[in-house]
């Protein structure tokens, strides 16, 4: 297929990397690569908690893709017709429709605002669009020693609570979660997080399931938690577009894929990142994370380029190295894991963990890995390097694809 039209939907960690690599690998084949994304700037989700208290540098996507061979369209994907192989998008200039030969679906996920009543009306979720407004409100509340309630004891909730408490020690910050803080992390990592949260005077409420949010109040089975500002960091959901298009999806709406990340129902669609539901024991450990999304984006581009050249490719495999949690700017924890994501009970804390976390963020973010991708194809090779042959035979303790952040 000498003039294949490839469209990549979504410029998160998976989609942007896939588009840049595809353009590089298929240039000699004459393929065209078009990237569609609703945002003008490259969203850096792993730094969203930082944006609640300070400016974080961002880059316009037109600048990121300049010179790469990728054509960028800013617009919202409204519908997909896999039978006609078309994508409908809403742009500032009006609706447009694109035809594709191959599609990379990377529309990711967002914080679900419908898991309990009242989130939409009375809480904020982490999203680039709301950061500035929330930051202003936090600054305002600091002047009156206001109450900030962070719901969700997953990694995002921990990062949000510690970031705010460190930047504004005068605030009364509470972190509430239905189970325990940092479940899925090693015992040592959890102990360190508890110590740092205590040092930052964050009031931690474990086994506190919030049933509904009302004006200034979070309702549990037995009590009401009062707040001036509520940040909801609960589980992720995925866009409905795949389900509406008739692609085979799991109950949560994630696209069912094979071990080459191809849609089970429509193999001309590659799926990467949080939108993909991988089956089978060998992939049971794969969790929604930037590390997974970038590795999948890189793999999908390699496999698609190989396919367009008439070559085969090995199945997708992924091994992890660490989980990294920032605890403000001066503390962090690195929880070293086995390739199947099980904790090794070996952690770094203090400046080495802060350094490692910053390195990882830079490496996966637009400033590092994605830019480096224009010249070098490191990420997926690294992912394969840390993979072990027996990966997948250990099936215990994996996280489900509903996301690490449970309230
Ligand atoms: C606050 C926070 C902190 C996190 N911290 C970490 C961390 O430290 N480490 C880690 O590994 N993971 C972290 N995660 C999870 C990680 O960000 C996700 O797993 C990762 O972003 C998934 O990448 P993705 O490419 O699949 O999708 P996303 O990064 O979600 O990108 C999807 C893209 O598609 C676009 N899009 C969606 N719908 C449409 C549409 N209809 N039309 C056009 N464009 C659309 C979105 O704007 C977005 O740019 C964090 C997540 C959050 C929210």
C-alpha cells in the first residue's frame, strides 16, 4: 500500500508518539500521517497536579509536529464510521470528514464525573481546561485557611494533596479514600507516603467512601466532610466514540485488542494507551499509565510501518520498572517493581526519588521522549529490554484497566 492514509486520533502520550514515529518510519513509503486532537497544546497529564499551584511549561502541537511530516488538525472527534473508514471532526472552521486506510485510536481517558451524584456540580477534576480557575481558587482559600478536600487515594489523589499542602501550608487539606492510600504500592512506599502526608499536615481519611457531594459537603454513610473546594480524582472513563462506532469494546468502553494492539472487530484500527483493553494472562498487568501509553504508541507505529512494508512484527509485550509518586516538589517515592508490576519492596525516597520522578516525567513528556522520537526510537526498545521471558505467568495482584485511582 504505497499511499496509505493513516489517521491518529488523540495527541496524548500514546497518540503523539505513534504519529511522530509513524511519519518517520513510513516516509519512504509515501504514507500520509494526520494527527487529530481537540487541544491546541500538548496535554501533559502527569503534570496536571502541578498546574494546580504553579505554571508548567507547555508546547503548541503545531510546533511539536513541525518538520516531522505529521499533518496536525485541531478538532474534536465526533464520530467514527469503521465501515466507510471515515472520521468526522468538528474544527474551528466547521465540520470535516477524513477518510483513512489505517487508524490509530488514542483518545485516552478522563476522570469519570458520574460515579457518584454531585461531582459535576460541586467538585473539580484534573483537566487542563480547569487548572487556572482551580489554582486561583486555591490561592484565594489560602488567605482564609480554607478547607480543601481531595477525594481518591490513588496516585493522582496523593500527588494533588501533597502538592497543594506543600505549596500552601496554611490550607486545611484532607485526603479521603474508600480503601487505603496508595493501594497497589509496596508497604514501604505506602509507609513513606503516610509519613510525608503527616509532615505536610494532610489529614488522611482511609476507609471513607463518599456517597454524594453537595454544596460544601461530602456525604459518607456516617458523616459529612465539609469543604470549601473539592477535587475529585476518582476512576477514569473512556470516550463513547468507539462503542458508538460499533467497535468491539469491554463493559467500560475500552476497545478489545489482540496482542498486536489491533481491534478484535476492526483490525485496520490500532489502539494504544488507556483506550485499549488487552486480554490474556500475558497482558494482565498492563495498567493505564504514561509508561504503557508511550510503549503502546511506539509499538503500534512499528507494527503498522512493518505491515505497510509487507513485513510481520512480534506481539506486544511490556514490562515495568517503577511507580513514581511525587509528594510535593521536595519529596517523592520511587517504588521499584518487577516487570509484571509487582512491588519489589525496594524504594527510593528523598532527592533520588525526586530526581528519578523528574527524569521519568521529562522522558515521557513532550519535552523529552516525544521530541527525541523525531530522531531516535528508544522507548519501545527499553520496554522490551526490561521484559522477562516468564512475564505473565505471575498473574497475582494486577490492577484492572479501570485505573489506579479509586475513591
Ligand atoms: C492527574 C494525573 C496524573 C497522572 N500521573 C501519572 C503518572 O505520574 N504516571 C503515569 O504513568 N500515569 C499517570 N497518569 C495516567 C496517564 O496520564 C494516562 O494513563 C495517560 O495519559 C494515557 O495516555 P493516552 O495516550 O492513552 O491518553 P491521554 O493522555 O488521555 O490522551 C488522549 C488525548 O486524546 C484527546 N481526545 C480525547 N477525546 C477527544 C476527542 N473526542 N477529539 C479529539 N481529541 C480527543 C485528549 O485531549 C488527549 O490529548 C496520570 C493521570 C492524571 C489524570
